[in-house]
């Protein structure tokens, strides 16, 4: 399947800035990082992926569960996602204080739209030395065979 990434992606997501953070949220009323990335893939690139709500077992929702969530992401999603160079339309795996477990939607190689409990939906600038998150990798669903930037 070809994924088409709109050329005006940053313009299109401007209206999403400020959408509130909501655990397990998956729409414009509020979302978590997973819900934000999933919504963007579906509504901006035409790619529908599972909701992955099974990753929200009670043992991994707590902040102390970040390591377990990162392990599950690494093991489970490795079967259904494939790494790509950081580019618009891909999903970013991000780390905070060295531990992976946060995702965002890549707008450009240095800008990522993400939903964070502290700030809601915002654009992360990886070139900002004060940025709280660091890019660990970029991924697309394994069934995406080609990425076209239109």
C-alpha cells in the first residue's frame, strides 16, 4: 500500500495544537500520544492502524510502567511496523530521560506533533536543546510499501 503524505502537513496540523491530553483518547476531544499519532495517520495520510489499547494494561499505565510499555512496543510492534528514515508521515518513537515509550507524528525530520500530559498537543522541535524528548526511531506500518510526499 502506498501512503500519501500531504505537502502542507504542518499547515494541516496547526488546528490540532492544543487538543487536550486524555488517557486512551483517540479523537479531537482528547487523545494520548498513541491516539494522536493514529488519528494523524488515518486522517492525514489515509492509513488506518489498530488502536493498541491492549498496551494499556493496568501494570503499564503508571509512570513506573514506561519501561514495560517500551518493551511491549519493541517486541509487539516490531512485527507490524518497519523502520524508515525520519520523514513526514512516519511515527516517531521518542525517549524521555533515556527511556523510550512515547510516540509522535513526524511533520519534518526535526518537528514532531505529539500529545503530552503536561502540555496537551504540541509540536516538538528536535533542534531545541531544551526539548524534553529525543528521537529513537521512525516507523510506518509494515503494510505501507511506499511513501509518497505530494
